[in-house]
């Protein structure tokens, strides 16, 4: 099982995909704008959990030049340090596990960012509770993978789909739309912003640009259907095909 641990960053090369990280930032951006409207200050103390190559932070610094961000990166893998230092020498880098109680004081940070992290953490509730303790707000991007369509594929493959997701990309937590909403409501004061990412549109275009194998043709059809349904009902699309949720919570 590939768990999000000290070796994970080195093993998953997609984490430094510039186009994908830019797409993620664009999806996070509306939630950031809501936060900045609610928290109208020039100086902002920000922590990112699982910064990886730091491309989100690079986009953040570039986009919000009028803001004075005091940035802390909380990472489990020391290998990310060399990338983060290239983004900015002012980023404070701390190596640790967010599931454990950290040395930060209560409400030390104005905002916590966690992009594609929670699906990797075994003790996810402990992690959310620690984020709630140290932050005033938090923004997450979390996959909704326990959809009707994906559960059917997993059933027809006799569980191989889930086994492969755990062993290859470390998605040990598998959330349905309702389970994710309930998890957030149970662990935070209020959901300030909730949106779906339309991952189908992005994935459809990505696979169209690649060499076509039978598997990729099936994925193109799957994601095309997802992106079309998204236009009609984002929530229904998440229930059937799955998606990624972008969430701003008040801690």
C-alpha cells in the first residue's frame, strides 16, 4: 500500500506537473477570493499542508502580489525542500505529520491549504482536528471517488480498481459526496464555500492530447460524458462519475 509518507513525494512524479498544478490553482482561486473577502487584511499567515514541489505557492505569490503572505510549508517529505526553496527563500519549511499534534499555538495561522492531501492520510480525522486547532480557515481540494459509476467499476473488477488506487497513487481514503460533506460538517464550524472542479473536462482534454490506446479511448468517453453532465448538474455528475470538491471552511 502506497501511504502518504516520507517516500511518497519522491515516488509520485505527477506532483510536479506544471499544467496540472496551474489547473488546480485556478480551481482553488474562487475559494481564495471568498476567504480574502471575509479576511480583509494585507498580511496573512498561511500554512500549506503537503506542498510538494511548491507550485501552488508559486502561483499564489504571483497572483496576489498586493498581499504580504507569511508562508509555512508543512511537509512529510524532506525531498520537497529543494523545490520549495526555489519558489521563495522566505518560505518556512517544517517536516512533520499533520495527524500528530504540532508545536503551533492555537489559531496560529489565518488560512491552511490542503490540496489533494486528505485522501492520502490514514488518520484523516486527527489531521482535520489539528488543522482546526491551528488555523482560522482552511481550503481543501479533495477527490470524490466513491461515486455510483466508480463503485460499479470496482464491483465488476472484483475490487481491483480500489486496490490499484491504493497501491499506485495512495488514495487510501475513499469519499462519496455525502461522506465528504458530513466529514467536513463534523470537524469544522462552517462550510463557507463548496464547489465541484469539473475534473472530467480537464481529464478529457488531457487524454485527447495523448497517444490513443484502448484504455485511454474509454477514459476519453468517460470523462467526456462527465463533463457534459457537469453542465447540467455538477452535483449529479459527482454522484455518478465522481469529481473533486473545492471547499473553504471556517475552523
